[in-house]
């Protein structure tokens, strides 16, 4: 019996030793919760500021760059500790330092797109690398960041983001987009965004992946109702538009890629979002806004629908006996953007972006938050800035905020209600499609 007990004890000790040895040899799971998402917000703001300074976001370059940058950061992190599926880079580097990897990935994309900002970007990269102890982990992180950035830059090379496209003007006719260069402040014959629909998407299969249904017929009751509504609530002087409606009409004028990236950064800071979650959210947010622009402009030029400014001033010729013309009518901010109306691009951008934030930050849709927009253009692009008073608006859900962003264009006088509603619906579909098919959580 003593011999048996000794054998049992020795066997147990042997098993414990073997298990301890195997546990020591097994790769340890990296605690990703200790890494803050702050670095993501700082690099994001830097690139957005570069884009504003370069072209005022009148091209897709800014949101294209932030999309590529955040994808590179996301893919690098998930090569270290896989939490989500990747987009472009498929490598594996478990020993790489996460901060070194994301900083290098962000730098390589940003300096590729804004080479004239290299000195400033060098300083930013040096700051983040100085936070990481010298050694193999830092070196591996730098190598990983370079490889991840190269992967997305290679995929997006020659992606026609700045493609030019010819536009054929059509004779004046009911519902047909017409030129109003005296109101848009643009040269005669100018139209904006025709080439955007030719850009290669990040997530959608093509620019016409989601085709909106046609706008209402000009002689229909739906059109008449929408016409009379915008004629009243979108006018420069309105007796029925409330003070709050006038406020959010102007407040939402800031480009969506500015306001939603700012909001995402504020929420990451406020809620202490970890680096992996923040990077994924920013990547999906920016790719989705980019694709929303491409898709909505494809729809705009497919339908070539007129703006309220033209419709109201030319109503005597529209064939609808229930629409009265006003040849002096003007919008709330005395400006209309020079491209077709239907659907609303602002509506699709706000709808898609808010859908992504609801689905990626971990709060769900019913989350109360406050957005800040300090100032906006007082009229058209390049007009004097006006301070928003107040600069904040609060919401009880992401979806309500996205819808308000869309409907703001009605009260601004530049869209019919059906433009805004379809823009929002289209944007929500794009946001849902993005989250269901890309950068998905691993089981």
C-alpha cells in the first residue's frame, strides 16, 4: 500500500510539473483592455485637420485617408491579438508592441497622402515611439505597422477617388436638375461630385450596390405635399419653422466626417474605450462615410432630381396645378449646393455613421450623448464662419441623431422631405451592411 501511495504521489507531482511547464510554454493572451484608444483619436484629428487645410474636404481625400489609416491600425492590432477579422493585412505578430504598431501604421498612411506634412508627422510618431521601451517588441511593432499600412495602400492604389466625370446638362423640364450658379456661387456650367460615383468603394460591392427607389412624380400628391412643406419651413423667412428647427438646420451644416469623427473621439475618451474597439469603430465609421458618399452620388446622378430652389421658382411650368411659384424664394442660408438633390448626401452620411457608432462602441443605439459643433459656414462654402449658440445638441440615441442630421436639410431649404428620409434610410442600410460583413468579432 505504501508503494502504491508513493507511486500515486509521484504521478500527481509529475502531472503538476508537466501542466506547469506547458502553461509556461503556451502563448499568454495579451490584456488588450489596458491599452487606451486615445492614440486613435489624436491621429484621426491630425489627418482631418490636414484635409481641411488642404481642400476644405471638397474632395474625398480626407475621409479616404482616415479610412486607410484606421484600417492599417486595426489590422496591425489584430495581428498582435486577434479580436476582429482584418481587412487588408493578414499577418501574425504576437510579440509586437501595440502602440508602436498603430503609431507606425498611422504615420505611414498619413505621410503617404500628405508628404508635405512629414516634419509634423515625424514629431508625432517620435512621441508615441518614445512611450515604448526600446527592444525587440518595439522593433516588431514598427515592422508590423509598416506592413499593415503598405497592405491597405496597395489595395487602394488607383482606386479612382479623384476620377473626373463628364456631366450632360438637360433642358429645363419638371423634376430635372437645373443650373443655378447665381445661387450656388459657382462658375457657369459647374457641377460638383459627378466623379464621386466613379470611386471604388471600401465595403460595398459597387457604387450602385444600393439603388434608391425613384423620387415622387412631380404631379403626385406626395410631391405636392413635400413641395409646399419645404417652401414654408425651408424659406429664408418662415412663419412656421421653430427656433430649434432653425438652430439644428444650421448646426448640422458641418461636414459629417468632421462632426462624427469628433463625436467618436469624445466618446472614446469619455467612456475609456480600449484601443482595439476604438480602432475598429473608427475604421468602420470612416469607410462607411466614404462609401455612403460614393453610393449617394451614384443615386443622385442616376435620378438627376431638381432642388427646391429651382422647383419653387419654376413651379408655374411644372405641370402641377397645386404648386404655386415664388420667383423670389430663397433658402434659410441663402445658398444651394451645386449637384442634384435626391437622395440627401448629408442624410446618408449621418445615417451610416451613427449606425456604425451604435453597433461598434458597445453602447447599443439607446445611448444618451451630447455633440459639439462650435461653428459653421454662414452661407455657402468659403463664406464667413458663424458661432453656433448653443454649440451643443443632445440626443437619446444614435439613430435619432442620424435622422435629425438628415432632416436638417429640409429646414435649411435645400432638400425635400423625401430627399432627407431616403438619404437616412440609405445610410442606415450601408452602416448595417458594413458592420455585418467587415471587421467582425471573432468567435
